[in-house]
C-alpha cells in the first residue's frame, strides 16, 4: 500500500497520468498559477488519426489505377476534402478563443506589474506561453516562457525556474521536430543545421532543469535530455540519460516512470538494431503498462514488439504480437493504431509468403540441377 502512495505522488508531478515513450515529459505547474489546460499533446493513436489517416492526408495520395479513378472514388475524396475544410474552420474558431485568452493574460500581466505583484505577473506570462503552445506557435510561446523565467529568477522562485526550463526545452524540441504520423521524434531523415541548433539549445534548458530539480524533476530532465541526444545521433549518451531516469524511477518506486524509462531504452535499442536488448526492455515496458492499465501504452508496446520480431524475421511471432496490439486497439477505440497494425500484419504475412516462395524456388532449382 505504501508503494502505491509513493507511486501516485510521483505520477502526479507529471502533466500526463500515462506519459508516452519517445515523447518529452512535462511537469505540472502549481495549481495557484491557474494555467490553461494543454491541448498540444497527442497520444500515438491521435497522431496517426490526425496525420497519416486524416482526410486531407488521404486525399493528397496519388490515384494508382483506373479502378481507383472511378467517379465514386473521386466523390469519396471530395467528401474527405470537405471534412478537412470543416476541421480547418473549427481550428480557426479555436484560435479565435486562444487569441482572446492571450489578450486577457497579457492585460493581467500588465496589471500585476503595476500592482507590484511579480509572482502573479510571472504566472500570467506562463499562461501566455501555454496558450501559444496550444496554437502551435512555438516561437511566440518561447517569448512568454522567457518572460516567466526572468520574473521567476527575480523573485528567486526555483519551482517556477524549473518549470520554465522544462517548457522552453520541450517548446524547442517540438519546434525542431513537429509530431508526424510515426511519432514525435521517429524519423530517419537527417536533421538540418537549424534543427540541430534548436535541439542543442533544448538540451541545454533540460540540463539547467536537471541541475535545479528534486528527484521527480531530475527524472523528467534526464528523460528529455536522452531524447535530445537520440535526435542528435549520440545513442550512447541517450542510453546513459535514460538509464539515469530509470534508476531515479526505481528509487521513487514509480511504476509509470519505470515504464517510460525502460520503454525509451527499448525503443532506442530498436533504432540501433540491438534486437535482443530491445525485446527485453519492451517486454518489461509491456508488463508495466498492463499493470498500470495504460491502454495506449500497451497497444504501442505490442506494436513495437511486433516490429522487433519482424526485424528478426520471426514472422509468426510478429503476427502474434500485432494481433495482441490489434485487440487492444479495437477494444479501446484506437482507430489510428488499429489501421497501422493491420497494415503491418499484411506486410508481415506477405514477407513470410515471399520467403517461403523463394525457398521453394531455390529447392526446385537445386533439385533440377542435380537431376540434370
């Protein structure tokens, strides 16, 4: 029972009850700041639904055959475009509300400055930063966070200072690598000089957070630095920071923290093609997500284990992993993940049949040569 209490307090320090792997971790601002809720963080399933499987993304795909170019197919695409225009109008309306919030927070900040209430002024600028983050305007969000940091330092507010470092680091990470259909930072493309500069700056802010924080903050900072180092291609440094995060999570008896740390280590190993380490870490990550009843985490864990088995050419095992993930996705309405896993099952089955077919051709050719 005591373990559960310790774990619960560790989880509440994070902005999300079930934090995701390969995603920067946010800390929760103090309640007295009355910060607006964040809407810029998506689960893996939401990322897939809004990008790879969104109406707009589907409508932009080329028409490969005359059958697909039928009038019915074109009508379907036109309907998808109309749906996307509707979502754009909704997005614009949401931005109107955000702009009103920014005006209100800015007015509040000026009022608190005149009243000499620096703490409330700092909180108002933090809210400005969060609102711009929700709009996806990272550069403007950074301006709000920098004002918040300056004022927090002025009144020697260490909690506020750590919060500012955390937010600024994550803001730069998302500015450098916006979320895509594969995940926030799952990309094989080479980074540009501008991206490298942004991620390096982000790692610097997370390092500052690491220096000033308690155990919970150090866990968050280590995780975020590990993600930055992975983006910069320093896998050894990335593994070290994730291992440090895991040690802190174990010391804090935070099962959620352990799940994310070991999951990040497994995902990093998968990228490096260290399949045995990846499998061991991801199996442990799977067990922890199941014990926490984290459906999104469990579905993604089954998916990644399927990817490991596929890389090992264990096609039968891969299908079993993917089927388990498919069941989780179906039972929890995770449409994006369900579609992605279904595609992977088709790919694995096709690869398996191709391997069998090639083996059969080789055997027949060998037999024919021997008979000749």
